[in-house]
C-alpha cells in the first residue's frame, strides 16, 4: 500500500517491482489477485481511462473496403483453424473497428495514449487554464505531482507523426483535432491488452514488430506522397499505461527481464527505426535462488524495487487460508482455539527464535514460562494480530509503547523466510484434518500434539524445543479462564438469588417449606440448604448457627424495618445484602472453581452432562453445570458438545491446580 501511495505522488517510476518471497508464499496468487482487481477496476466506470482513436475520412475509398473485409474473414478463419482463437477474435474486432460504412476509418493509438496528450505540449497549460474555473480543482491540477504527466508527457511516435502529416495536409490544428476521438481503454489480460502476464515457458514472439496491414493501407492512401506514417509498434505498446508482468524469473522470462532492464534504463526502445516509449507498471515474481541473477548485473540495483512477500505470519490470515481452501465448516470440527493453535505451530516454524526487540521489551522470558514459550514466539504472534494477552504483567503492558511496537513489527521483516510454506501448511492441514475429523468428537489439543510430535520426529529442527509444551500451557491457561468466567458470570446472578433466599430462609425453622416472597423460589429449608450457601460465604460449620442468627437479627432490626419499609429500598439495596454479596463474590473471583473441583459429584456430573444419568445429580449441581455450559457457548463460542469436552478436559487434567498461583 505504501508503494501505491508513492505512485500517486507521480514521480516517474522507471522501475521494475519485484515481488520477492520464498517458495509457496503465495506470490503468484497475490499477483493474480492484484491483476484481476486491476482489470476489474480499470474496466469499471470509476476506473475508466481513455485512449486516442483517430477517425479519418477517405478522400476517395481505397481499393474496395468490401474485399478487405472478406480478406479479414479469411485471415481470421486461418488463424482460428490454427488454434489461435484469441488472436483471431482480436484480429476480427480490430478490423471491424477500422472501417465504417460511411468511409471513415478508425486508427487506435497503438500505445493507448491519453487523448489530452494530443494537445500540443506548449499549449496545455493555457488550455486547462481556459477550460476550468479558478477553483480548487484547478489549483490541484496545476500544483500536484499526480497531474504532472498532463503537462510533461508526449504522445507516441505514431500519433506525433500522424499529427504532423495532417497539419501539412490541412494547415489547421483545429481541423486536425476534429479527427481525434477518445474511447475507453479496455483492459483484457487474455488478449494482452493493457495487462500482460508472461510465464517462463511462453516462447518469445516470432515477430517483435507488430503492424496492421489494413490500417497501413488506409493511411498510405490518405497521405500519398508524404513521408510514410508507419503504424508499427511492439509488444510493449499493448500494455502501455497498463501492467506488464513476469511470473517467475526463469527460462524465457530471464531474457524478458534483461530486455525490460535495457528499456527502462533508456526510457525508450526502438521498433525498427521508430522510438517507442514504455510507460507501464512492470512487475516480476522472484524466488530467492533466482536472485543470483541480479547480483551479476550491478546496474540493476537502482532499477529494481523489491516488495517482500514472506510466508504468512498473521494468525488470522493463516486460519482464513484453511477456511478458504477447505470450507468454513472446518471450524465446527474443532474445539475453539485448537484450529488457531494449528496455525500457531505452522507460524512458529517461520519465525526466528532470536528477537532483540522482544527481549528488550520483556527481559527474562522465564517469568511467563507458564503461558509462553522461551523465545516469546507465542507472544509475538499475539502482537502481530494486535492482541495483548491477559497474562502479561501490568508493567510489561505499560512498557508496550507505540515505538516498541514499531520496532517489533520492523524486525518481523526478517521473519517468514523459512519454515513451512503456504503449500506445505495446506497439505499438512488436509492430512491432519482428514485423520482426526469425526462426528462424535471434536478435534482437541491432544490430537494436535500427537500429529506434530510425529511430524517433528522426521524434521527435528522445524520447531524450537519445547514449543508444543508451551503452546499447550498457554491453551490450558486460556481455557481455564474461560471455564472460570463462565461459572463466575453465572454466579453473579445466581448468587444474588441465593443470598436473598438465604436472608429470607433464616427467619424459618429447619424443615419448613416456604415460598420466598422476593425470588418466588420454593425453598426447602434444611441444613443442607444453608450449608450450600455458607460454604461460599466461608462460614465454618461450627459458627453456622451463630452466623444464621446474626443474619436474622440484622434483617429484622435494620434491613426490613428501616431500609426496606421506612426508606423504601429493595432487598438488594440493603447493607445486609451488600455485605453478604461482597463476601461471596470476593471468594469466588479468587477461587471460583475450587469448591466445585473438590466436589467429586461435580466432577462426575460434568462428564455425564447431556446424558440421562446427569439428572440423578443434586439439583444444585445440575444448575451450576448447566449454567456454566450455557455461558461457555454464549460467551466463548463453544458448541454444546465442545463445552462439555472442555469442562471434562479441565477437570480431568487438574488444569486449575497447575495455575494455582495467583496470576498477575
Ligand atoms: Zn499514440
């Protein structure tokens, strides 16, 4: 995009832009997409540009247009049967354009000149000055670089000589202008019109000088006796003001590159004895091993601009490539994050293990050993996607200045030149996916680990040591947060209800069954009922009775008569409620999973969630688990099946214990 911006400043490029990247980095896909979009845009009303068509009138018609037409047809027929269908159709439409029924014949400028260039150069300033009001546009037109060509460029040799001959004939510039018409410049890559792409295997043209017999005859008839105006042009004229591209600098394209180099060094080249300007955007693709070619030609250096296309380093893009190749439905076969972790492993093979900018920022990476690899590649990938991970310390977050970010991004220019190519990664994804995709089980981290550990046996240096373990740790940390959060969100609502029910229930004897007048829950007031909430409030069983009494006393003396009845507050606005709620939440935030994970019933119930057996568990446990599962789906994009699998995973692997130290 920076290069595109630089075009706008209008500086004469005279350069070959070489897209440089390792094998399978998607260079040709990139160039094809770019050309397709360019063609689309250039042929749209917004992107249209115009070219010169000379519409000349015969003084008397030359030797029978009709016989010419039949000759045209014959030639087209020959070409068509020679397998050169495209050439034939081009020839047909070209000829059709040239002679109209009323004796006019059209000659398009072979170099697709803009019609404004036919205004004599020394008059253009005056011309535009007269044409436009003294408004802002005129000011831009006269001052901005991007309009400079309007005042500086010359028309092609053919247009210039035709213009001069017509002046000689008519002695009136304005009359000559009557013959100048404009038509949209039609870009057609298949016809090599405006956009041309050469593959290394494309043989050089037998005739490097192109002409048109019909046009030449018409011209000669119109301008007899004068110096011959030759309608001759080269292959380059066809892409003048367009794009000329070389796919891979090999075989015949090497010769083409050399030729281009000579042309841009001089700015013009000879077509027989006519000089032809070449003003095209010149692109070429290059693989690292072909760069040697340029080393041999020192003169190239100032004529070549390299644009790096390394392997994909952006996580989201890498995943989008899998989706593009295998369909969006692949997401459904993975537990959340696992698909992205596949991409993380692929990207890790492309990153260098040394990063000065990262080291300077983080210092000792050991402090993040629980979440990140020792080379900080995982952190770097997060930075590339613009995400700051939660486990990063406050200090490091605040040290992450714009300058530091820039430095990391700048350094990344050296990444993406080794490791698994785009082609490799698609092949591997295909292999991995078809091995592990199943209807009844989502693809999880253990499958990913198994696949890549096997792969690394054959290529031990492809991944840094310990990367897969670090990736798993980061994954574990993240899913643990998700499960915790899901339980916690649920508790915010549920705890509120539980506390209100508790405050209400302490007013009754054990064994009573009451309808809570605030929550409308039907409460079976038992010791178990109290204990469940007291556990969360961290009330020791020995103090339980005293605690219940004090809650009841506060309720009947302060909360109910003063705050609620007298001041009209809701029960949730009373200080008693606030006190109990705060006590509960505080513990929960810290250790939300602990009471659950210690509870064997909870662990077992998680595993039978979705099954008939689940209903045999305590109502409370059923509710807790159901809410947790729902939150995982709502807030973290798990499927129903995925939510169950991830909870089972956290429970079975004692993930919570691994991260028992307070984080941050
Ligand atoms: Zn021209």
